[in-house]
C-alpha cells in the first residue's frame, strides 16, 4: 500500500475549497458534522473549515469512523470507470469487430448521450469513434501482416470499401494500401493506484507509459509519432498485457525490476540519460548532477534534467528517483505528489 506524509493544512484546505483535482490521491477530507469523507475535488457543498479534518488515505478515514461520500466515491481509484462502462468495454473487447448503434446502447439501458459524454471526457472521442478506431486498428494490423484490404474492411464491420478507406485515412493519415509502411502503436488505459495511465505499445515493445492527466501528454504523443512515424489506435496486445501484469506486481510490492520490452526513440544523449536512469537501484535516489557525472558530462546538469523530463515511459524508466542536489523533489510530469508516493512505496518494499 502506498502511503505518504500530508501537505501543510493550509495547502490542503485551499485545495479542498477550490476543488483542486490535482490533490485527488494526496489526501481525503473528512467532515465532522456529516461524518463523511470526500476527495478534494468533490463537488458537494463545502463545510466550515473548523469542521474539516484530513487523512492521507481512505483507510484512515474509515478507521476514524467516517463513511465514504456517495457523490465522489473516494473508495474507488481516481479515474475508475463505472460498472456500465466496464461492461460495455468488455463487450467491445470480446467482439471488437462489432459495429455498435445507438439502438443497441438503448437496449442495454444506456442513453447514447451519457455514453458519448463519458467517452469524450475520458478518451477524447465518442464511443462510436472509439469502437470504430478499435476496428480500424485491428484491420490495420491484418493489412500490415499481409491481409487483403477488401477482406479486412468487411471482416471488421465496414459496409463499403470506400467508407473503410475514408475512415482509415482520417484516423491514420494514410491509405490502407500504404499501411504496411506505417507503425501502429496500440493504446489502452491502465488504472493504477495513483490514477489512470496511458500505455502504448507496438507488437514488439512499450513506447509510452504516462499518467493520463499529464499536461504534456499531447506533446509526448506528437513527439512519439514524429520519431516512430506511427499511428495510434485503442486496444491491447500481448506486450500491453505483460506491461499491465508487471505494473500490478510493482504496485503490490512484489516486483522491483521490470522485464517488459521498451523502445525509447530519442537523441543519442536522451537515450544515454534514460539508460542511466535504469541503473538507479529500486528504492534509492540520485541527483541530476549524479546522472550527469555518471555520463562523464558533469557540466550538463540542465541537459540531463531536460532529458529526464522527456522520458515517455514513467515508472519503468524511473525518472521519479532523480531529485535535486539538496534532496528535494523537483520536476515530475505526473506531479510531485506522485513522485513522493512512488519513492515512499519503493522504500517500504526495498527488502523484497
């Protein structure tokens, strides 16, 4: 279990009063007058400050006699999908070639507008666009491995070859006949104890692992697309399955070294820095200056810091283990609170 020290009370109170979602996972807020505890971002009416207490984890609030808020559901991992979404996604994965309609959603008791809003908020596209992209990704994989374009189109739920060609070009920026020269990165969301993460992998290696709320995520995706000349599509593959299994083991405290294959396109200097990060022992920290000296570039501390910030495979390439020269936490794309939690987690499991 990942634990951590609480920020100053004034900082937590300000975050709670402003419904700052950036503190979700850092603490929970308990209200003495109602006996309820919430996430910092809860939209419920705010109580008087003197009636508020803070806990580092939901477990602590429960042990103190508080019950979870029914509005923000603090017992569920931040970013977790409701059951109706999990059931719908399970059906998509069990038959990814299926073409969904609004009427089919209504038969499941789901209003199409509700489904659309959830997928736009969490995936940046409507449900129909998601399922279509899933089908196109599978079709692209078939084509890249030698399948006929026409067969791939009709086998994946498209009613006409022209419609398939147009949809394929809009998503991947190229025609199906040229798909053989385009790299495909399959993307899925992994719900970690620290919030949702985006996992991207080719058939050979993981090339992206980022927290879904990272501000530079879109920049990282553009850079990765430029480096690999790739397109992205939702779904999963054996490499992603391995990555998720290893992440689960890591967060459970049962894994201290990852074995999943990774691919880190970048400059020669960036790759040297990232390889050096892989040498930092589990549960320990080094400074940016230490990394620069290990590379024989003692004066390149700022360049090292930029390369660390450009790391696209969080946790596995452990940029969270790099701290300032005075030991303070600095510069983590997923948020300093996550960096602290990862370090605390590793220190508590160093004997594994």
